[in-house]
C-alpha cells in the first residue's frame, strides 16, 4: 500500500486553529468582524483534524470514507453511530450548562453537523454491510 501520509502535523495544526476560537485574538479581516474570522480559522482547523484522522485511520490520503476502505465495516459502523450519539449527548450538555457561555456561538451547530454526518455515514454502511441494502439476499 506504500507509505502512510503524514497526519500528525495536520492534527496539531487543526487543534491549534480550533483552540484559537476560544480567544478573541483574530483580526477583523476585510469583512470587519473578528468573530467571523475566528469561525473561518476554526473551520479550517476542523478540516485539518478530519484530514489527519482520515490519513491515520485509512493509511492513505483522501476525504471520502467509502466502504471499500473500511477494514471491518460489520463491526465499525456501530462505533461510528455510537460516536454520533456521543456528539448529540455533548450537544445537549453544551446547551444545558454554562459551557455555552464559554464557547463560540456556533459550537452547537458544528457539533450537530459532525453528529449528523457521522450518523448518516454509519447507518449507510450498516445498511449496505448487514442490512437490506446488502448483497446477501442476492447470493442466497
């Protein structure tokens, strides 16, 4: 399969960019709003973290976790759905505690986006691997 693409720097840079959203240090930028600049930098950090995770998990560059890249999709799709549920629980905790006062306003929306995308991916893989969309019914 070749060499594993570098993922560590993407993770470090990603966490640094996401971490800066907790502080009001971003410039106003041409749009005159430092909060928008912080958001753009934070989203760039999330992209870096995702790319680092992808490279670490699948040992190759790319952005789409297609089913043929999964080593054990029969078991791991459940972990993806569990991760999504944990994101939804984190969203509920953030919204119902004082944490929301200390985090950027869009934190809930981004956590919900991550939860939704991971839920869709996990359920799709589950349906294709062991559900009604699998090829097992055609083979029997």
